[in-house]
C-alpha cells in the first residue's frame, strides 16, 4: 500500500468550499445586493449595510407602540423556481409582512429578510433581494438588513425559501382593532391583483398536477402565460391604507390572506356584531374561475382557500363611505362597498356571506 503524501506532510485541509459553501459567491452576492438596499431606505436609517445589526432612529412620538410581523410566501416559490424567475417573489414577501402591520394602524418602518438557499448563485440572490427592495420602496419602509444562508446537503442547489420580519409604529391612541368597529360601519373592499401569496398548493394541484397545464402555455382568459399569471406580485396596500387613515375615520383593516375573506374578516368583527358581505358586489378574476372550473372546486373550498379578488378590507364609519371610496379611487385602487356591520342575532356567525358572484 502506497501513500501519495510526502513523509512528514499533512493531508490537504478541507475547506468550506469542499463542504459546498462558497464564501466568494456570498461576497459577490453582497456586492450585487448593495445598490438595492441603498434605494430601499428611509431618513431614520443609521449606518451602512454589512454591520452586525441594523440601526433605525425612532422619531418623535407621544406614546409609540412598535408592531412586528413575520411571514413568507409559501409554495408560490415553487412556481418561481420552476420558471427560473426570481425578481418578483420579494415583492410578495414584503406585501405579506407590511400589510399585516397596517391592520392595527401601524406605519411600516423597516424590514429584515432571511434567505435560505441550497447554493448561492449571486445573480439569483440579487434578483430575489431586488424584489424585496422594490416591495420596500412601494411600502415606504427600509430594507434594514438580512441574512443569506447557504444550505448544502439540506436543500437542493436550485431550492430556496424566504421569510422576513417587518416592524412598524403606531401611536397608542391610534391603534385600530375590533373594539373600534361599530354597528352601521361600512365594509370597503380593495381588489387583489390575483392569488397574491395564498392557496398555491391547491392552485398547483389543480392546474399543474391534475390538468397538467404548462407554465409557459398561453391562456386566453389571462392574456398571458399561466406562469406569468401565477407569479403576478401581491399588491401592497400599506401607503393606500395610511392615506385612508389620514382622510377618513377607519375602524380597522383586514388583510385577506390564508383562510379567505370570511375567516379573516371574522378576526376583526367584535362579539355582538355581524358583517353582511354581498358576493353580488363583485366578480372574482379569471384565475379564480379557472381554478374552480378546471378542478371542479366548490365555492366553499374556494372561499376557504383564496382571497377571491379581495386583498384588503377597510371598515369605516358610514359618514366616510363616499370619502373612502374617493381616496382609494384617486390612488388607482379598485374599491367598492362590500357590505355593512350590524347587530348580530343569537349564535350567528360574525361574517355572513350573501348571494352569488355575477358571471362566476
């Protein structure tokens, strides 16, 4: 038996690269990320990218309350990975976080992201973070920092997952919640841009697995490919809601995410009151009809899974109904009266859905 090593020599030391982690690729990714982080900022940000912690100066408030929320984008990632298109998934991530904060009236201040990836491809990482930065700009918050973690042996080379935590602030006496909802309040719907970031496991099961539809196939109802429709970014409502708060008497907002419209609206309707919601006031977009018809999915299952065309809800005083609709229209948000709040009858659900959607 021979030994190729010279007498007295030590075998080559294994490196991080041998284990599947490229420090060089990570450093290159950081350089590509820097321009994105610089445009997603606010005057309160202190320090530069690359520190051990992000610093943010809290301005002058009477009695500030910090609000925080963490989220991800679920299996919408599988569509992005299948299409090798990664520049919009970050917008979804920001939307899922900041639009939860706005429900209590908090202005989003900053966001920090976490990217777990099987192998760092600098351009892919830059695309993902570029989308996050774009979402932060739209929401008016800063991208204060984050973490990119390479996970060889845990994730496939082309796999990744993203999550983020957003932090906002609201004055203690301006907090919105169920306790501010009153009988007679008007429920205003804000249209979604599509599926947003919920229900993709069912959508993929129906459209891709059962019907075997190709992601790059043109769909006449959408006027574009199925993949493009599925990757339509989640609408970010934060600035629209802040403007609405400044112009109208808002009782509460409701972000329509997992669980659908009724389940989420229930969370902001207090005991003793009920919300009447009228399906007759809107027609869900083509993607919802496509899923329902292709998979023979019941209305009940659709409403428990998808936003059905309503991404955000504002509950406002009846005196401010017209003003609220005018403010949203001026901000190019498709909005309409969805229903009203009334006294609940005994053992009645907090949200009562009425009627049928036109042409659905």
